[in-house]
């Protein structure tokens, strides 16, 4: 019996050790190869072109930034040409820019980050829950830690279909992704864990309208886009607009529908590569001593936005509206946001505030390429696996752990049987 217990203890110890090694090895990129072994931007762009040749992409716009300066731009299209001023719908990347606008209201003293959101709402309130709804705050909505369990995910409305009023959408979004309830409600104790919530940003959208007494799109235009000279950015799109909109494609190369959204703050920003380059540079000190924030937000506010609030598996992953992709050498974070929707729109920004280096990618027609290339850029530049690259590597990690466990169990059983037979011989 003692011998059996020793084998069991050995097996359990090896299983735990194997899982820890594979987890931390994946997290630290021990077995991951960079997209290119060369260090220059030309080598990275060549690797990007190879990916474009191997995967369908309808429209594609990329900017590489070094020290806050645009180093390279790259464009690709299957239809009408796109350039730095072509407007893309950017899906959940919208949330990062929306958070910037919300922090403007915080700076102006019109919103308190830690006050219950119910304090500001008159048109709609969170439904009664098993938890204290008064603990749902702006800070927690921005960081996806408010305990909302909607899981949204918006599919949008086809042309000619009236978008849902925001109050009705919050009660039950009729354009919720398949398999999602679409009801914005508190299902987890606020402040206890991170859970991504598109509905939380729709609630913030309503909050902005209540406090500013403007439509969300008008507030963002007047308070953020116009002061920053982001002339190709809007949360609504009119067919009569003089701006050029990138064509939408399905993954099979067919033209796709242009959907509209009630959930503007969560998923409906229209913007261009040029405007996102402007937004990127707002987080850095500019030429002629232009201040961080460009006098729209204070530097300390932008620093606050990347302080950790949301964690998963013990890792800091979310600030106030921004994803924390990887740590930097000065204990800061590479920040930004990704966007992904159906039909395929995929967008990604990575910004290193320490170096001023970064990447912006906007594309249609491929569900994951922008995220993949942006995360590969982080690994290529820093040797660190960022949040989304880790997610991409996770399935292989789980498979490797499972195969190792199986090998350990079979090996220890075999050793035990062989040892038993020798003792009996």
C-alpha cells in the first residue's frame, strides 16, 4: 500500500509540475517563434504581406509607429482602394475611445468614478438583482468588473431596419449575438471579478447622454473628435456622408452587409487610420512640447486609465477602458484595444507609452488577422506574449498539458507494473 501511495504522490506531483511548466512557458513565449527573426520594420512588413497572401482580407490598413512617429503605412484591398483617410467601422475598439470621452466627464466633475450609476440615470435602471446594484459604478463598468452578465456581443441591424431604442436594448437587446440573453443585469457581486460586458458600455452610453444632455455621438464629436482634429471619426454613419467607407466582406470573399447599432459606445465607432494615429499620439508627449492628453485629458487621467482593475488567472488585463496587453520595462503596460464582429471586422491597436512604439491595424473580411498581427508585433518587439496571443496559444497549451498528463499516468502505471513483476519474480 505504501508503494502505491508513493506512485500516486509521484504522479500527482509530476502532473502539477508539468502543468506549471507548460503554463508559464506559454505565458513567457518559450516555444513561440517571432513572426520574423530580423529586427527592422521592413522585415515585419514582409511577414505581414505573406499573411495577406495566405489569408483572405477584403480591406486592410496598417500603421507602424516608432517613438511616436509614423514609420510605415501599408494598405491592401480586394475592391475599391483604401488609404489613410478611408473610414472603417472598428467594432469593440470603440470602447477604448468611448472610455476616453467618459473620462472627460470625470475630469469636468460631472461624473464620479465611484458613485452608483443609478445616481445619474432617469431613463432606465438596472433590474433588481440578488446583489447590491448600488455597487455598480462608472469605474467598474469601464473595467468590466461591475458584475454584469449580459455577455454582449451585438450583431447589429440591417439597412432599413430601425435600430432599437437604448432603453429597450438595455432591457433585452434584440440584436444580441446568437446564444446570448441580451439582458443587462447584475449576476455577479460587483467588484469581485472580471467579466466582459458589451452591455456595460451601452449603459455608459446612456449615462453620457443623461449627464451631458446630448446624444452620445454629438458629445463625442464636440468634446473629443473636434478638439483632437479627428475629422474622419463619428459614432454614426450617414449614407450621404462625403467620407469614404471601407467595403465590408464576408470571410469567403463575398460582399457583406453594413450593420448599424444601438450600442454606439460599445461597437459603432467609424474612424480612419489617420485619426487613430492622432489618437495614438495623444498618449505621448508631442512635438513642440505638446502635452500628453493634448489639453483634452490630463496626463494623470491617461495614466489612471491604464492602472490595473480587471484580473484573470492572477494577471492584470484591464484598466479603465483599455486592455493591458503586456508589462513594459518601467512597470507600465502596453495598452490599446481590439475589435471583432460579424461579418468579419477585426481591428487592433498596441501602444507602448514608455517607448512611443506601436501598431494600428484596421481590416474587413478576416475575423482574427488584425489581432494576430498586432500581438505578433508585441512579441517581435518585446519578446513578451500579450493577452490576445496567449489566448491564441491557449488551445495548444491545454492540448500539450493533456498529452503530458496522459504520458505521465501511463509511464507511472507501467513502471509500477514492471516493479511489481520484478518483486514477484
